[in-house]
């Protein structure tokens, strides 16, 4: 029934160093004629009530897309969990969808299926039936303090945090979970 689902913020992780992209900002690398981040925006913007982009460079380029850009609250490039923490701190809603900027074919029912899987838990993570995709998750803001403590302890593993906090899996077709990791894959 429309309106029955909880409001969800969306967070696109685009704050990495682009080491596998020759130092280029992965979200701004062209794929099929447009930057990767634009593909991801097109897939998730219709599914969320607020969209945030986590970036640590090229902030003006990301801001031109019309969505709020946030930077890591921790110094240096601390990894994707630093972006997730900043997103949880900035989120206007209790639930936040997290996706990386390099998955241009995300399912159009991503939020709906992650929400269904998250019943009774504070986090649901995408799985393609063969492997977990830790960077694709629906996370409740009540995990903000646990994530801050995890990072303060020097831990950086996304899956490690998910294991420590507990999560449910939502299974998706592998095609929707395909990511673009190198310039060669971007075409």
C-alpha cells in the first residue's frame, strides 16, 4: 500500500581514491555515454525520499547533479565506512540505502526488497546468490554509534562491521549487482 513503507535516504558512495581507475574519480568515469554516478542516480533516486552523495573530491561536479554532497567526517581516505558514517549523521530518515557509484545496473526494486529482508534487523545486505555485496545495504540510523565505535577502533572492513552488527541478506540477480572496477570495464 502506498505510503506504508518507511521513508528512506539514499547514499551514493563516491568518496574513494579511484586506485583501480588510475586515480580517476570513479563516479565521474564515463560508461555508455554518461558518468557512472548518473547511472546510479537514475536507478536509485526514484526509490528514495532523499539522495546524498558521499564524495571527497570533485565536490562541485557532484553538486551539479542537484543532490546534497557530503564529505567524510573522518580525516583522510578512511574507506567506505567513513562515508556511511557521514551519511548516517546527515540522513533525514531512520533508514538509509547505501550503494557504490560503480553499479550502473542496480535493480529498480532494490529498496523494496532490502526493506522486506530487514524485517526485525537493523541492516540488510545485497547478495547475488553467489556472493555478498557489502557496499549495497539498507541500514538503520540506530547503528550510527556502533559504526563510529568500530571506526574509532581502527577497523575498516565493511563486511566485518556488518558481521559485528548483524544483518539479513536480500538475494538479487547477479546482473543488477555488476560493478565497473577498471577503465577497461568502463569501455
